[in-house]
C-alpha cells in the first residue's frame, strides 16, 4: 500500500476481569489503509466485537497500542470524544437501538454533519457545498437510497434496512477516515443484507475512508471486502486478499468456517460438520509462497 | 405418500379496534412423514405465525379459519385439554433461541422428563432412562450426570440439541422447527442441521422447518414454500424452487443472495442490486 495507514493496531491484548481473567483478544496487530474494505470475520466469542470497541476507543486495551493517523488513540473519557477522534465512526448491529427513537432522522444525520464541521473547524477548515460529501441530511438520505422527504420521519416508521441506511448516513456524514461496522447487517433480512453491506463499502471508499466490516457472515463479507482477517479465540489466524482466502484457505479453522457455510443452490447438500471437540492451532497461517 | 400434517386454506387475522388485520391469507401445505417442508420468507411474511398456529399458539385476538389436519384430527378445532394432549406428544416444537426456550432455573433432567411423565404416564425412573437415551441420541455426552446440570452450563449448540431432545422425547410424528439454527454459529449450525436430518430420516418425522436463511433451507428441506405477505407465493421440490423459480418474488429473493443461482457470485453482481429494495 502506498498511503500511510489510518489505523495501526499493535499487539492488542484485552482481558476481562474474572478468575481467571478472560483473554478476549490475544495479541492482535494490523494496519488499515484509506480506501480499502477489510472484513474481520469470526464466530461468537472470538473477540471481534471487543476489537471494534478498542479501535473506537470505547475500551482501553490491557496491553498494546492503537494509533490513529500516527497519533496514539486515547480512550474515551467522560467528556465525550475529542473532535480530532471523530474521524473514527461506527455503525452498530441494531439500528433500532443505535438511533434515537425520539428524533427525526434528518436531525440525527445533521449531528453527523455538525461533527464533521466541528472537527474541520479545529483544523481551520470549513464545510463547503463543493465537497464530495453532502452537507444536507436530505442529500445523504438520497445517497443511501432513500427519499429526501424521509428527513421528517422517525426511526420507528422505517424498516430495519432503512434504519441501517440512516445509521450509515449519519456515520458517513461525519466524514470519517475509518468506518467500523460491527455486525451491521446481521439484524437485517437476507435480501437486504448484501445491499446494505455493498452500500456501506461503496460510500466509505468513495469518501476515501476505510471500512472495517466485522461480521460472522463470510458469504457477504467475501463480496465486499478487499482483504479478510479471520479471528479465532482472540487471535488473527489467517489474513489475505479475499479471493485467495476464499479459494484457498490455509488455516484449518478458516477451512472449517468456509466448509460450514450452507450454499443456497438447491442441491440439498448438508454443510460439512467439524468435530466440535477440536481445538485449532492459534498460530497464524503462513500465506507467503 | 400421504401427508401426516395437512394445512388447508389457513387464514388468520388479528382483531383490533379497526377490525381484523389479515396475517395469513389462505395457507395450504402438506407435510409427509420423513420429509422436511421448508417455509421461507422475510420478516413479517407470516412464516413463524404459521408454525405457531399449528401448535395452537397463535397470538391473542386471532381469528382463524381453515383446517390443520394431523392425521384425522383438526388441530384448529381443539381447545384446552384436548390441545394439550396433542402438543408435545404428537407435535413437538423447537424454537430459535434455546437460551430463551429452556428454563434457566430447572435442570436439564426435569425439563426432559416432566412432559414425558405427563404425556406417556411414565414412572420417574423410566422417564430418566428415556431422557438419557435422548441425550445420547442428540450427541450430548456425559450420561446421567448431565441431567442434574442447568442450561447455562451448556454452549448454545448443546442447548439447541437439548431443546431438540425435549421436543422429540414423546416421539411426536410432527416437528415444528422455527429458525432452529439462526442463533448459532455456522460451524455449530452445520452439526445441528446434520443431527436434524439424521433424526428425520431415522424417525420418519414430518418437519415444518421455518427459516429466513435460504442457505439452510437448501441444505435441509425436501420441499420449499416461499411466503410473502401472508401468502405462499411458490411451493415445490427444493431443487425446482432454487434452480427454476417460477415466481418473481422467489427470483428476486435468490438474486439478492450470495451464492444462489442467479444471485450474487462476484463483486460485479453487487452493482446490479441498485439502491432500492
């Protein structure tokens, strides 16, 4: 990659207190570059959501460091997010709870636009109509495939897919350099999932941002991601370009994960069953050569 | 092949101040022994309510018409005690989320034996033996000691296996499975699907399998019915529905899925989706 990474995560370890402590993330390092879509996949409990919380500063890692645009990422305090850190935005799993039910969607998208304005003001810049990103909530709604008149609607009158589009618009209106989606499509109907995922990727990349798409659903991730990282028990066990991982997985866990995906081809073939007792190696698969 | 479960022109509406809101608009389905009848559709299409109505668990204020034949019994006409004789004994049900469908404060043993003792009039010891057999059958190791444990001591996949054992303990002929693998990880889902298929084949169960996941549907169903807005828009053998869908709605559903015939196979296909839905 030519550009500087927007996010550098180095040897991130997260332990949750307990006896013994639970190590949710166990030494994860990666870089995220502008304009790419990266899929972080894994099953429940593998630490992918914990990783999202670390990258957004919601959780302070037990060890390791995240830097954002070359600066160490400070965890969020009580006073809210520092303006320079609003370039990291997140779209959550359930738009029903991440959108404010009592505010019109236009107002909520305006929050995102205001966030961008505030951050740019810190840099001595101003939002302008000539920017590639709209500065009007109605335009944002059109961009995510809704009607301009929907600005007056409340979240409850929208479908799940529409709500997630609004949440995406709000996050992108803040003009992030990193957009993190934590299972953003798993609460949606199957027919809407690919559309919303595609929309998130396309819009983020068109703004020059990076999308980190966290999901358990490899079949959708594979369509939108440039690169995939597979997490298992707090480690990244395999990473590489999507097409290569899909066609030639090397880690036994990745193989099991890919083999278990039921394909809607009507062939009546049951997905391969892995031995439930098997523990896969935690070393990252070597994909060189 | 004669149908074990026959749903005939089932309609269901919910009564409120403004009249009756139609939910199901004339559903007809035949499920034969040893067959998995898949019921697919998006949220709000009425697929779950169809399964619930077979179990006599339609929501309060429902107005129904039509018939649900279980051999010669019309389940829709049954009330109270008569219905209880059928539920759990002749028709079993597995729900989506085993952490919600299993009682957290009761041991696995009591949940596996209570209904067996009630329905089959078994003594405690005989019911316990039966429960042990079932645990082994659904792939939960540990024998009798497992019966004293509580649901939270098991993983999600194991809990769903226990829920399946519960549903089948009285040897019902019909099983209603409502999104039984949706809450599970894919690798765990694969195991539960294989178990269900094996049980269907060995016990000759008639299964009504409700799911929104067409990948799962393709793996387990023999026949598929696609629901939309309270109606079955397309029904037929699995392969035909998946590879040669007759209805425009089925085609649009498949076109939006990764990996389906006519669906999304590469990134370029995503561009064809457009912004609408």
